[in-house]
C-alpha cells in the first residue's frame, strides 16, 4: 500500500504540466492555409481548458520560469515551423477539430489583434478548475497562472458583452456554436499533491509516507468540487444559450510516460492489462465517473441541448491498443519523443524537452508522447478522429458526413 501511495503521489505531481512558447512566423501549413465551408451549421467554437488546448494564452501572460522556459522555442512547434504556444511538436486536438469543421484556427483570447469571427480560445496552460482563492483556503497554491475556469468564463462573458447588443443576440450566436468546457481539473490535483511532496532523501521513511497519504486524501477530497466547477461553468453557458457543449474527461494518468517514469514501479501487480499504472488510472476514473454523473444531470435540465462527454480516457487507451494500426511504433508507445533519461520512458523531469542534454526522436509521428506529458501532433490527430469521428464523444456534438 505504501508503494502504491508513493507512486500515486510522485506520478500525480506531473499532472498536465503547463507550457508556452513564442509566436512563430507566418504559417503555411495546410491546416491553416484556407477556410472551407462549416460543418453541420457550426460557425464558431468557444474553448475553455488548460495546456491540452491552449493555443497561446499563457504565452501572452508571460513570466516563463523554471522548466517552462524550455517550452518557449523549438523543438516545440517543430512540425508547424515554430513554437506558437501549443504544448506539442505541432497542432492540438482543438486545431484538428476546428479544421474538420471547416473553420480557421482558433485564436487565443489574449491575442488582441486576432479575428474572433469564428470563435475564441480561452484555455490557459496550467489553469485550474477551482480558482486560486478556493485552493488557497485548502492550503494549495497555484504557481503558474490565475486564469482558472471562472476567470476564463468571465472573459467569455466580457467578450460576448463587447461583441453583441443583447442576451438574445448571444443566444443566437451560441445556437450556431460549439462550446468546449475542458479538459480542465488535472492541475488542481497536481498542485494539491505538490503541497505534500516527500522531503528530499528517505523517500520510504514514515514521515514521507505520511505526506504521501495526506496528498492522496487531499487530492481525492478535491474531486467533487472540481467536477462541480466544471459542470457549473457548463450550466452557465447553457443558460446563456449554448446548444452544443462538449465536456471532456481526464486522460488515463497511469498510461502517461512522465507518471510511469516517476513512479518507477517494479511490481507487475501495479500495472493493468494495458501496461498502465492501475492506481493512477483508478484516480482518473473516479474523476470521470463523477463528471459523467454531473453531465447526466445537465442533460435532464437542458433537454433541448446536446451535452456530450468526450471520453479522453478510453480514446487514449484505444490509441495505445491500436498503436501499430495508427502508424505508431508499438515498441515505444510509452516513450517520449523529446526528452532525456533513456530507459523505457525517456523522461527526466529535471531535463524536460528543450533543455540542455535532451534530444528529439528521428520520427515524431511514430510516437504518442511528445515530451512525456503532452502528445505529438500525430497522436492529437488520432485522438480527434476517435472522439469526433468514431464515437468516443457521445452523443455526437457534430454530425460529420461519412466518406
């Protein structure tokens, strides 16, 4: 039990790390090259979240320090000609979904010179579902950004107030829009565990095991409030007129290379049938189960709207299982493309991607993990297909024509 608790703490310390980057020069990628007709009547996207979907907001907030400094330049963005604030070698799920809908790439809210005709991205890497004051009252500090979900939601309201003339016009605009509420919440757990990390040395002494247990209890206690924050934000958006809302769950944390490397668990019994850390995946599933209960309540309250659950957990597991068919190197399913440390995971949290001594694999498109925490552009493309074209987001928020 002590080993499982220790593995849970060390691994969860690495929950979706924030990252940002400098704007790249003009992109000529096919993804951004031209705008086509929209799909299924969707003319705009409004996105909220963290580093899984931030396209440049944290970059514009500034203040990169520590390990975050390595995400401000190449090799981040290497697949698209330069770093843009995306935590990957290229584009993210939100980019591919936008493309599939025939819309231009979604600009970050803090890019004041951007064209927001077809939507706005409010996501900020490192953001939390609960605000900084709520977390501080529990002894949890937020080190990277105060742009919590509530802050992002207020920015959305400010944007709508500035660009429409009445609540009815807001409803009409939202009736033609897709609203993405997350993924968010992983960083709340990360920061809670950080407050109780073991002291240096003596990792298995009673003092450190006590801190591990405290971290586990505090993180578990956060789950209901995190879920209420997410569903509460969705409720406000639905009240304003949102007709199609997507609420993603969490990734299977026990399958992510950084968590697996940090845990360094040698007991085969700690792993599930997919080779992932079972204890961490159980934690992710607890969040996802409570989130789905909240989504069912939203559907009952708003029967005229589509409220979809995007199953990031099982889409990720499916990508792992079918890695070879999707073009990934099956022997490197849990090995980061960019990093240091070698071994099964190529992750060293003291030398993150871009730091001195790190390197990039020869074929990033054959890897699922980019930096041990975030995914490669290819993996985000596969995840987008699974979620929005193969039924892992249900009910389908958008009806795409079958080829």
